[in-house]
C-alpha cells in the first residue's frame, strides 16, 4: 500500500473512531427507540485499523516493527 493511501486510511479511521466514540457516549433517548448502530464496537474496530495503519506507516518510513530476527 502506498504512502498516500496509508495516510488516508489512518486519518479516515481515526476520524471515524472519534465520531463513533462521541456517538456511543451520548445518553440513550428512549423516546426515539433503541440504538441501531453499535457505536462502541465501531469505535473499537476503527481504532484498531488506525493502529495498524500507523504501524504500516512506520514500516514505510523504515522503522522496523516486527519481531527481532537473529543474525
């Protein structure tokens, strides 16, 4: 994956994580019915994608993030 695509994925998933965290923290409005979107699950999954994109960005920059290899 290229650098611009990785940056777009990182910023998009971070923004989705912040938005879903905001929506998931709002109190439930029982007059409107139950929540139909699992906002906390969406927040966790998008935060995990953001972390993976950040690790991939480090790998693209030349920083080794894998397990050490014996030489």
